[in-house]
């Protein structure tokens, strides 16, 4: 019963805060164009800042309830807030930040967090790369309504399973509820874009939580959960479009009259792949939500596979 109350409380509170941020950004004209719709609607972006109140509330509540883990849980709340603010800084900058201004604060925060929670000194750098890498992968696994938010919610659900009977079980429930509540308004047809604030915030919540366990096996398992993300950024984007992996120079997809999306025709005849375009290349034009459902399915099957392989079923 307590678990259901925690899930419902943080789900609906995050949904309400996200809705308020959406309304505020809409009123202020902080919007982006949804290029994958025939009418190209403008919708609020950078709404990931809504993650901070729920993350801090969850951290404070758990710190009060479990004093023995107070420092760890409060540092998790600080980590999520820091990553979200870094993303929001990038979202709201009039000129997009280069990779160095974005990477330096991310690595500084990651190293500080790893220094506090690494199981031993030799694990500080690997753990810092893990804490920085998971949000980065979450940030790149994006491009369609619900793609990143839904995939992250799936992995958050796996985290609840693997953290059962650990001191961080309720933290995993809160994280799942926050991500799921935030994801609602990003589902097709999206009423908001999460922005870097959202993707970095969600990714850091999961990475930080797993880092707190100090279990090497969980570091590896969670990295394996992100194999579809790695395939997207290294197997597709880097190999086919290394100079424009964020896909800013060309329209990422063609939008047909019936609303389906397809692989665009490039002037040089060379396809710039990502995970979604690989699916479209195999199956032909599809509605946006159907592509995203397939991606979610891949993330689910990948997670179940590695849970089975590692004997965690």
C-alpha cells in the first residue's frame, strides 16, 4: 500500500508541476517546432526543469525517513538538480553551447559525486564516466514524441526490480514515478519537449541511484540496459553522420501527407541513420507513435534479455 501511495503521489505531483511549466513556457514563448508533424506545431520546450521540485522533495522525504542513508540520498537530489540545471542552461542559451562548456560542468559534478560514492579509489574515474555517460546516452536517444521519456521510464521500471530488497528500493519507486509523470505530456502528440534539462535530469536520476549501490555488477547491468542507446549513437549516427550527429543540418525525417514519417531523400544519396531511421528503412513509412512503440519494445526486450543472462529473474 505504501508503495502505491509513493508512486501515485510523485507521479501526479510531477505531472502537475510539468503542466505548470508547460503553461509558463507557452506564455513566455519558449517553444520549439515539432518538425515531424504536417502542420509543424509550436510546443513548449526545455520543460525538464520540472524534474527538480519532485527530485528534491523525494530526496528530503527519504533522507528524513532513512537517516542512515541521508548523505547519499541528499547527494542524489543534488546530482539530479545539477544535471537538470546544466541542461536547462543549454536549452535557454540564445546561442547553443559547444561541447566543452557543456562537458566541463557535467564531468565536474560527476567526479564529485563519484568521489563521494565510489566503492574504492580506483573506481572514482569509471564511476564518474558512468554517471556522466548514462545521461549523455539518454540525451542522444531522442528525436520523436515519447522516444526518450518512454525508453527511460522502461529502464526506471527495471531499476525498481533490481533494487528490490535494497536500501534504495523506495528511491527507485520515486524515480520511476517522477519519470513516468514527466513523460505523460511528451507522448504523441507531444504537448512539450523535455529538452536537455529533461534528458540529462532523467538520466542522472537513474545513474546516480545505481552509483549509490556501490555494486559493480549493477554498474555493468545498467550499462547493458543502454545498448540500444549505444547502437543509436555509435552504430548508426557516428558511422553514417559523424559530422552532424545531432542531425541539425538536414531534416531528420520526411513527413508524408497522411502523417507517417519516412527516411528522407538526401541530395548525395547517403542516408544519415539513427535508430528510428533504421526501423523505417526496414519496415517502410510508419506513424511516429508506431516507430516509438517499436523502440520501446527493443528497450524492453534488451532489458529482459540481460536480466535473464545475469540470472536476476
